[in-house]
C-alpha cells in the first residue's frame, strides 16, 4: 500500500473514531451502549497510533 493510500485510510479511521466519540454525548444512549461505543473509538485510536509510529 502506498503512503498516500495509507494516510487516507488512517484519516478515515480517525474520523470514524471521532464520530463514535461524538455519539457518546447523546443522552438517549444507554450507558452500556455508550461504553461500548467509546471502547470502539479508543480501539480505533490505538490502531491509528500504532500505524503512525
């Protein structure tokens, strides 16, 4: 995979993590769902960080 494609993919993953994090502010979300969504956002952050290093 070339660098440009890798950067685009990592940016999209970061955007997805930010979207999920934003969803956790919705008061209609059940706390268990909020926790699961936040865990997935954190996991995506970790994946992105791992590939940036």
